[in-house]
């Protein structure tokens, strides 16, 4: 080969290697979580929650002691969950985010692919494989989306992504498919988005985009000062699909919802004090009923002594009638009767949604609208760090329904109780950091049931529910 | 001149491919901490706790080290890292 050709070949080889090197600079992020917990409870994993009439095993289930024996067996089981997240970062402005989940609802449930979940549970194999032999396909995809800064100060998220409202989760907080843009201009942070929750048109007329459940949102936050941040949001819910009726117990049917929701929120921090809260107003129609509904919240945290005292108050409107104008609050549900929203700031484990619940996820108030009954609740708590590795918390909650309606349980005599008081919860929690990333914790909760549940069991008043959890959690 | 150029280009072509491997090769007579204790591995990635620590440490350096725009970027990274942790620990069957 002539020397000029050799030179050219080497130059090409050198340039190719040099050009190939930057492609090896993709940044890989791996994160995950593993948790296993032992649960002993006469509430979770029993006939009044997980295996109740019409209950959808797998979570978000309402406490339903009506017609059951007043004393239920205590459940003992071990639940396991793992989450894996892989993020592929091409550069500072572009990444693909993926998130997966592997659950065993309880050790010993099924193996070799046999789906042991009761009828009504969606997804064969999901949450299964916890019995001897394992070997079950139970890999779930939670989210896969593109995160890109498409222009200066403009971020786009496209795909199945986690998204929540700006009102402590009382409207929506879930993985949802859509497109969302957010921006940041000095103190102003606006967002705009569209999400397709459901498309059930294949069942009727065999066409997509025909029977859908959609959300359009506008959201904005403004930092008035270092101490005060305010926000406002507009959400338009349009549901014309075969999904869950937000006002009835366990009703999945053709919905016709056009609901506008306008909300304001604020947070003020000064020294040891943090105040926050929101007001939400809804107007629209739900299944041919004109509807006006509202929700109010106030929360406070105050550093006192070695820890922090907390308080929360939540009011959600309810509706007593079945015809005419309604005040029932509308929130997002999926197509199998489970809520895709959740309020956790009250730190309850039985009275409200439990922040430590995984697949087994039951509560007395399981949705914001509470089957059109609404809710009124006051909650107090204290976070007490004991050492650098040991933290504790103590909480109490008091809740009632806002309006009695046909969804209220009936006494074993056939009438309904006059009281709307659901119950009083006390709970305590301790968490110890065993190693970096690995913690062991315990939480005990006990509820004194209110007269809302008096004599609704087949043979008297249900015994007061309790829940005990021993939890191991590794996050990386 | 051409011979020199050929030699330089040859050296470059060969070294670029081996540069990425150099970081993995342990020094002679030194412990391989990556094998022994999973420390100082060339391709290790940060856990979410390490990522949060690093970002907070950088933000703490403040305007002495970073411009206002850079601090804004770091605060955004902190917000994203906290979102990752929240999403990993989110409760419930549906979420």
C-alpha cells in the first residue's frame, strides 16, 4: 500500500476511535427499593377489607364490616415489594426514565404462574409468585417516559409518568400516560399537561379514542418571598369511559363526567413554623347530575422541643341525596374500583390511607369523596428523633363523614345509625437505621370505632381494628 | 515527516481504545478495592442517598463557587433526586 493510503487509513481509524469515545459517555443511574414487612392485624388481610364483598383484593380497599361477624380472625402475613429504576442520561438535558415493580402480596400466595388472586383482580401473575418454587412472571412496568429540556427553561415529560396534583393528593397521584411541560421563570413555575387515563372504546364500536377518560391541566406556583409560596391550578376532567363511579360503592359502569376543578394553595415558612393549606372548588356534571363540590385543608408544623409537632385539618364536601344537584367530590379512580389518589399528610394507618401500605392497602376513608359522603378530619402528631439512627412518631386522628347517604352501612336491625363519627385513631412508629440505606421499623395503630359502625356487624358492633407492622426497607 | 505522522496516528488510534480500560486495571502491588469491598469501582454509580448528599454539599458551597444560574440548576437536581426517592417509596397497590 502506498504511504499516502496508509496515512489516510490511519487518520480515518484515529478519527473513528476518537469519535466513538463520546458515545461511551452515557450516564447510567440505577436506583431501587426492597421492602419486606410482617403484618399482624384484625383489619388488613381479613374479611372486612381484603376479602370483603365487592372488595378488590390488591389495595385501596374500603373497610366494610357490615354483615360480617363482629370479631374477625387476626391475619398474620408477610408482604414483599421491590422497585427498580433505570435512568439513561444522554446529557444534562435528555434522559429516559424507567421504573419497575415486583411484588409478593403475601409470602405463600402462588408459584409456577398459577394466579391465586380472587376474581376481579386485574393482571394475571401480578403480585404472585410468593409460594415455594416461585417461578412466576410478576414483573410490572410502573413508568417509562422521556424527560427532555426541549428549550431554555422548558422541560417536557412524555410517556407513562408519575404525576400528582398540587393539593396533597386528594384529586390524583398516580402513574399516568401523557405529556407535561413545566417551566421556571425567576419566581414563577407554570405547568401544562394532558393525560389519557383510560380508553375503553374497544368494547364498543371497536374504535379507539371514542370512550376515553382524560385530564387537561394548568398549574402554576409563585414564590412571593423566601417565606411564602402560592399556587393555583385548573384541572378539567372529562370521563366518558367504562370506569369506576366515584360516588358509589364498587360500581364500574359507563361514566359521563365533565368536571372543572379550580384550586389555590399556599405555604408559609418562618423559623420553626410552617403553615400550608389549600382550597378546591369543583363545578360540572357527573352522570347527568349537576355538581358543585369543594375541599378545604390547613396544615401546620412547629419545631418544639427535640422534635416537630404537626396538625392537619381536611374537609371534603358530601351529598346525601341520589337525585338533583350534588355536592359529591370528584376524584380520579381507575377502571377496577381503586382510587388513583391519596391523602397521606394526616399520618394515619387505618382511619386514612397508610403511607406504609403496599399491595395490602385498606382504610376506613379510602378516597377523598368517601363514596359521596365527604369527610371531616382533624389530626395531630409529633415527630421525635431519639438518636441519629432512631426516629419515632406519634399520631392521633378524629374523623367523620360530612354527609350521610345511602352508602352508609346499615345496622343489623335494618336502620342506619344517626352518628356520622367514623372513629379515633392513635398510632406510634419507630424507625432504626441499621446500615446506610437499610432501615428496620415498626408501626402500631389502633382505632376506637365511632357510632357510625354501631351494630353493623351481624352480631353486634365490630371490634375495634388494630394493625401492627414490622418493616425492613432498603433504598439505593 | 510522513513517517512521524504515521507513528503518531498509530499511537493515538491504539491508545484511545485502551484509555477506558486503564482506569479498571489495578496498580501492581495495590489491593483491588473494587473486588474486595466494592469500593472505587470505575463504573460505580451513586445510590440515591449518595446523590442527595453530593448535591446538598455542592449547594452548600453557595455563591463562592457557583453562579446563580448554576445554583438554580443544582436546586433543580435536588428536587429531581427527592422526586426519585419519593417515587421509590410511594405507597399503595396502584402507585
